[in-house]
C-alpha cells in the first residue's frame, strides 16, 4: 500500500475530522460535550502524519511527515491533528499539547512501550486520543497504558492491553474515558484524587482489578461491562457522591463491587449483578443508595415488573460487626442499557 497517495491521505484526513466533529455533539451522556472550553473545533490547526515506513526521502519529512509519534507531537502546536497510520511504534509518548491524536485502526495502530514506563502520558488539558492499541507499560505502580494528570481529555475507542494500569488518572478532573476495551492489565482503571470524570461504555475484562477509585468524588461510572476480573469495581477511602449506573457486573471471581472504608452518599442503580462469586459488599461505608439493580440470586415475591422484597447487601460496619444494606426495589429482569 502506498502511504504517499495524496487522495488516500486527503480522504483519511477528512474522515477523521468528520468523525471527531460528529462524535462530540451527538453523544447523550450526562456531561455537556458542547462545552467549547473542552473541544473548540474552530481552533483545529494543521494536520501531521506519522507512518513507520516514512524516512527522510519522503516529501514533507521533518515538517508534517514523521516515523515516530513523539517527533510529530514535538513539532505540533495546540489544536493540531496528528494522524498515525497502521504500524507498531516502540516508544513512550508524552502529550504536552492540546492535540487530536488519531490512529488509523485501533487493531493495527500500536504503541508499545517495551515494558518500560508509561505508554502515553497526558500533561496538557483538552487532548483527544482515539484509534490505538496501547500496550506493554512498565511494572511500577503508576506505569500505565494511559497516564493522565490534566483536565478535560477525551480517550475514545482504544484497546488498552497488558499494562500495569490500563489508565492511571491522578489529580485530574472532567476526563472522558469512553468506549475503550481494557484487558489483561493489573488495574484496568486506577483513579485517585480525581473528581467529575466519566467512565462510560468501556469493556473492562480479564484484569486483576477492574475499576479502582480512591479518595474521589462525583465520578460517573455508566454503562460499562466489568467481566471476569478479580474485583469488578472497588471504591476505597472517602469516595463520595459517585454514580454507578447501568453497568453489567458479571463473572468476577471474587467480588463484583466493593465499597471499602468511609465511602458514603454514592448511588448504585440499574446495574446488573450476574454470576459473580459475591455480587457486592462493603466495609465501614455508610448512607449509600442502592436501588433498581438486578441480582440473579434474589429470592422473593414478584409483582408485575418489580420484586416485592428487598435484596440484602451484606458487609461490615465496624471491625467484624456485620451490617446489611438493602436494594429496596430490585429489578425483575436485567436492566437493558
């Protein structure tokens, strides 16, 4: 395939821009994607191309043609779009500019950090990343497929595979982690001291831990599949006012959902708890609201679409003292997202 075909490049570039423009205003999630501070497409600048087959004989080499993602980012300015063609790029990528980074195909456009450090690190606000496989981070606690320490980023439709953490989100707000496949990591999503983030419609499976949230508030965990992890979803230490809704929590080998120490005022509704070893539990967590979830092990009286008997969620209140929370209105059949 000739990557220098001008018509191919123009058509691919146009399709990427149209996809970006159409994704954002038509989404129906709880956040406002019309916020011009997040993505102002009137500010889109130049387009830069990356192909691992490019070399110094290519017209535009060193200006808008590169064979490394990082070289393209170093050349870019805020508002630029970088299009990366299929190939495997062995590098650690630092995104310190507000750019759109788009891979040609998430199955064929691979950034591999060779078991060292972070695959992609985002330090600037307003970054868009889509269309990649991000794999083989290092093994230190904060190494990850995507490391975020900034605000208002949009990470969409990627494969995050075989990292220490799929995502590590620290001291960050208002990031959108949407429609990614996150597999075979230690932690799929590790979110700490970060508020108002949106984890929406991701496939989170075959990790040791699915979503781990610590000391964070007002996050929206919505419409995800959390399957075949050791723990599907884990809230730990002063997690408050988070919304957990519309998730499929299934086949997790230890716990589907755990609230662990001083988590309160979280809302857990319209989730499906199916075939987990233990569906849900809590320790030293109070005043959380459970309602309209589906539990495949519920026993009681069914009247029309409701189950007329609460579902007990068993946990501990202080030390070994047992306690029970209740889902007062468990669903008759699985919630359809």
